[in-house]
């Protein structure tokens, strides 16, 4: 505890303890507030509420800092593999060579999906959104790979299964949706290359692995790997707080991520840029985004925490430019994105509201260059975010202050009224 906050309510005075994190962020601990005063706090969207203490990810939204377990995301994006990053988030430290080899072997050993699950995929309507399919398939995994007891060893096995199978399941859903033969995982390929091969290899056109594409995917997934208590992670923690199994908690996270204000924004950005390309009217998009009567927002802009340039967007933008350059792709949407960013960053509305490009602004263009279809964009985000969700879920299991998540409310409905029988209404 570092000091306290004085609260005067009626003729009484209360002291609320202030707690401090390792980077100096401070919070008023209100856990005893209701018991002591009868008051609760009201904070729509939890914009001022810390739901837990966490040692996983540090974000400074004013300075544009993001670190996983203390390591700047810039360093990880430049030098780490996605597997190492996942290990770091989940286990709290980077693996040594032996641990990394063991982890790789386990990921390979668990990469196949039970053949009986294939019939589920085949029965989905072809027009189904892959996020809906992924969310239910991850939940269904529990029936095929149950944990018999809540032992650490079994939990670790579930973690590995999920990390490995999510790639296979995502690629399977793509192949089946196109009516193509499923491509099985290959033990000789590393995590990112294996996924790309399952997505794009075919008997008529073998997939040629391109190191620049693999590297782009590696960076894409590392940049998405965790982002403290965002909407989907909070969903994982809240659902997990009922002590459901990990598959069910992750399935809830995938469902939350699907929303266009969250992970679904990467798909929405491409749709917005394509609309601008068609209408050739960028000014109208900017004006609509500023019009309070119009629900339209500039997708890929703004963030709850970052009030400066999202550090992930900075890396993504650079990588996007360099990838398209290397692949010799000239994407008109990239030109529109650059121009839109330049116009918005000079516009008073965006300046006053601290609205900068977020992670999703350039990520869709990267995914398009890799060959990922638009409706799979958010699935790509989900695969990247999985290590973070798992790490946060594990941390909550071990939290000595763990409690079932159960917010309160201020009731604004009718006061007590009498039931009126149907013939008298
Ligand atoms: N375009 C236009 N105006 C915006 C935008 C935007 N993209 N984002 C925020 N604003 C405005 C709001 O209209 C509001 O204006 P007002 O104060 O004059 O009424 C103000 O900025 C604050 O907006 P809020 O919605 O209260 O801020 P919040 O922190 O809840 O929003 C959010 C964050 C949801 C990300 C928002 O910026 C947004 O909708 N962005 C577009 C969707 C998007 O890109 N989502 C991806 C987020 S990153 C991620 O999930 C990986």
C-alpha cells in the first residue's frame, strides 16, 4: 500500500488504500467500499477500473509503450519467434534451448485434430463466418480432449493442444469452406510456415514457402500476442472466473474478439478502404467519422488506452511497406491508407480526440499481401492473441485474490409494481 484516498460521505470519513504497480501506476483499492459505505462505483465500459493485478503485459497509453513480461514488443518483433513469445507470456520467462525444443516437439505432437471433428466443419453453411466456427470448435475440443483432473500437467497439455490445434482448425475451416481437401500439419515446418502451408498448399499447386511472408506472419502474431485487460481478455478472465475449463474460456474470448470495435476492426478497415477506393471520396469518410449523428467511425483509428501512436501500429506500418515492396505488390488500398492517415493526423477533430492509427489499421493490408481472405482476418488475430489469453487465464487461476467475476449495477427500472392478469391488461 502507498498512501490512501480520503472519502467523505454524509458525515463520515473513510480511507481507501492506494496500491502501486511496478511501473508506478496507482489505483484506489475499493474492495471494501461497499461493506464500509454501502456505495458501489459506477464505471461504464470499465474505463477507470482495474479488474486485477497482473505481471504479464505493461502498456503505457500516453507514451506508447508495450512490453511483454518486461521485454519491449519492438525487440520481440525484431528478434523472437512466435513460439518463444508464447512461451514467455505463458511461463513468465524466455525458454532456454532445451525448453524450446521440448515445447516445439509437443506442439508438433499435438497438431492433428480429431478426425471426427471434421464432420462438424463440413455441416456448417458455406457462408458461415470463420470466427463463429472457430469459437464453437474450440469449445468442442473439450469433448474430444477432456481434462480428467485439474492437475498442472493436464492443464499444460491443454495449453499446448490449444496452441497447436488452433492453427490446424483455422486452416481446416478455410479449406473446407472452399470445398478443398484439408492439408495436414507437417512436422518439418515451424509454427508460422506450417500454418501457411496448411492454408495454401494444394495437390494442383504446391505452396512455396517464402521467408518474407513467414517473417511477416511471425511479426503479425507477436504484435497481437497480448494486450492486458482488453475486451476479449477480460471475457476470458470473467468466464474463466466461474472456473470453466480453458477451452470454454478461450471460446468466449474468440466470440468477444469477433466484434468490429475490437478484433473485427481489421476486416472493417479493409472494407472501409475498399469503399473509399470505389467512391473516390476520402473527404466524405472523414466528415462522416466526425459527424456525431452518424454512427460511422474511422476504422483502425482510436484506442481506449493509447492516446498516442499505437507502438504496434508503427511496427505494422513499417513491416507492411517493406513486405509489399519485397513481394512487389502495388496495393491501391495501401496508398489510400497512407493518405487517410496523413489527412486524419492533420485534422483538428482527430488531434483533439487523440485518435491515431491502431494495430488494425495496416494489419489487414499485410494479411491481404500474405493471401489471407478478408473473412479470416480476425481468426488470424485470434491465433496471435491465444498465448495472451492463456497466460491471463493461468495467472487468474493462481491469483490469491481470485473471486468469481460479478459486477454490480445501479437499477433504474420500475419500483415494485403489481402483476396484472392477462384479461385485465
Ligand atoms: N472515428 C471517429 N471518432 C472516434 C473514433 C474513430 N475511430 N474513435 C473514437 N472516436 C471519438 C468518439 O466519437 C468520441 O467522441 P466524443 O468524445 O466527441 O463523443 C471520442 O472519440 C471517444 O470515443 P470512445 O468511443 O468513448 O472511446 P473508447 O475508448 O471507448 O473507444 C475504440 C475506443 C472503441 C477503439 C474507438 O476508438 C473506435 O471505435 N475505433 C474504431 C474501431 C477500431 O479501430 N477498433 C480497434 C481497436 S484496437 C483493437 O481492438 C486491437
